[in-house]
């Protein structure tokens, strides 16, 4: 069952990103880059805050060296390709979320090796394959959204009709991803949650707190705060698994990411529920 779901997931991701694109205009996307303050703060949280938090948690909780390296890999991962859809459901700034995903994904092949090299936790092999996986993830995140944006720009009425049909399918795809993530990662999560689970949960909660605190001090809008929180708490676990298993050839480095995959989906659901509760209260 998990193998079938793994093959279908890329199609689900494409559907999610296409629906996101149908809700996003080129003007909204460009405005995110025209507001360097929000984008810069979000990237600072992603590139500086999360790795520092992971290193601090590893030292504080006295994790084994491979678990420290694995936790750092999670913190260094780019924003998840589903984060833009989560941002949409959580009523966050979709353009800012998309811009953060784009930048972190495109530069992951540079930021991950450099950060690992600076910390000295693992020896780095040739990073050419990482560049390839980063490019592939960029394609998954960008092309479907771009196609959706193009459809909306060329045929706005047709895009509205498509949304009515595709929105339920996209919600089902998201639910399937959450369930399949749990099914595929259940054994690893249960086997290692005692040794690294607390650190993984603390990293996710710390990411949310850091994103909220920094964006609030900067007096960003509520939608911008939510976007940075979504991007900081949802990491591209697929990149971590690839780096740990295929590039570094140490499967134990992927254990924190397997647990984080479940934790971040629970976190995403909570963020969506809280944002909708606030909307109804207002």
C-alpha cells in the first residue's frame, strides 16, 4: 500500500500546487519580492534561526552525533512543496509563502552543504546530486503553480469553475498525504521516538514560536506571520531523506526527518484549525 501511495504522491503534489496557482495572480507573487522586509525575515528564520535551534536542542538534550546531524538536516531543508497549499488553507500570505518556497528550494543545494561543512557534523561528498534533487523539487513546486496562475490570468471565469471542481480533490489529496506519511513512517517513528522524539517536537514548536515572535516584532501583517510560521514549520523531508540516505549513505541521519514528517503534518492541521477558528470568531 505504501508503495502505491508513494507513486501517487507526486501527482497529488502537482494537483495541490495547481490549485494554489489558480488562487494566485502574478501581481500577488511579484508583490512578495517587492516587500523585502517580510521575505528577508522569513528567510532569516529559515536559514539562520532553525539551524541554530537544532544545534542548541542537540546539545541541550545530549543527542547522539548522528541524531544531531539528522536534526540539523531537518532544520536546513527547504520549505515543503505542500507548504503553499497549507498556507492557502491557513489563510496565510500565499504569495510570501510561495516566494519563500521558491528561494529556499532553489538555494538548498548551496545552503545545506555549506551549513553542514561549517558545523563539521558530517563529511560532505560531491554535492552535484543535491543540485539535481533541488532542481526537481523546484519543478514540482513552481511549474504547476505557474500553470494555474496562467489559467487564471487568461481565463479567470474558467479558473473559478476549475476551483469548484478541483478544491475537493485537492483537500482529499492533502488528507491522503497525511495518512500515507503516518503509514510509511510509523515503524521508524515508534522505534526511535524515545531517543529523538522530544528534540523533533521541540524543533517544530520552536520554529513556530521563532517565526511568530520575529514577525510580530517586525509588525508584519497577520497573514504574513502565518506564512512565515507555515514555511518555518513545514520542511521538505524528501530532501533530507535523499541527503541522508543517498548522498551521505547513513540511513540513521534520516530518522529525525521521518518523525518530523508526522509531527509537521499534525502541526499544519492545528495551524489550519486555529486560523479558521479565528476567522469565524471575527
